[in-house]
C-alpha cells in the first residue's frame, strides 16, 4: 500500500497516479504511464507518453511535472496617489539560485487551496497586506512555467485605500502572513513609476509582479495617467 495511491497521503489524497491518464483533447498524445515520485505536500510525477510529431512519426517521451495546485495574484493600486502596494518576503528557491538575500518584492499571491480564484485572492490580500478589497478585476490567467510546473496563475487588480487597512488576526508581529505557515511579510507602498524603474534595475525580479506592473502601464489603471512632474 502506497500513500497517495492506495491510501491517503498527509493531505488525504489518493489516486495521484491517475492524473492525466484519461486526457483525450490531443489525439497526438497518448499517455502510457504515470509514476508518483513524491507526494509530501505537493506532487511530483513522471509521465510516459507517446507523441506524434508533425512529420507523422511517433516517439516515446517522459516528462516530470510538479503539481502545487493553481494560484492567484493581485496588484493593489491607488490611482489618486499613483501608488501600488506590494509585499516583501523571503523566498528560499530564489536565494539558493543567485538572489542576493532571497527577499523578493512581489504582488500579493497565494494558492487557491480549493477556493474559487476571486475568493482566494481576497483572502490572500487580507493575509499578506492587511487590506480587505472589493471585487477584484480579472486581468488574465497564465501558465507560469509550462515546461515543468502545472500551475495556472489567475491575475487580478484591485484598488486599495491606504487609510483603512484591516489587520487579520493571523498577522505576525508588525508584519503580515499566516504564522502557522512561517510567513513573515512586510508591505511596501511605492510610487508606480518607481516600481517600474525597479524592474529595470532588477530590484523587482518576480515574474508575476513584473507582468502586473507592465499591464497596469499598458492597459490597466495607469495607462492614461502621466507621472507628476518633479521640480528641480
């Protein structure tokens, strides 16, 4: 008996080796086998499949996929102040892959954990920034790393009022986040043009945040607003 296959794993899941076996949307793909390599909190699978190439010949392929569930992210903005509200937190994968200190500046985000995307991002905005938002504006839904990670990320934008933050009971000390999950999150209110400049300088290096900031400049809340002239 194997946890995650025949018996429940630590998250109560079974049948994790059935994922993808019944797909029929692409006749050029025939899934032959699915092996679960790890199912600790997220799931790592190795899938064997036959693939028909554009010249007609078939080949047998293997790919590993990392399944952490789908997620959502939101850009909190205030057009009157011409600011955005971002977060700063430690990210181990970035730290071990070249980031100087692992402290990334990001838009609020989190996994859906069984909730609808809009419900999940309202929860995450409150947990990570202390702000309760109204109905968020859908922006787009994107596969962030389709070569190996199954996650779809739902992008949103929402206005925030800087004078009426609501601190959740899960806040850690002077920061935000869920204590049980080890989160220690600070918030940063930045002028929008400064945030854009931080993309160019590399101070903002998180893909989802860059995408939301560029959307905000091209098609979003700041597309028709010019930066305020500064006196010399």
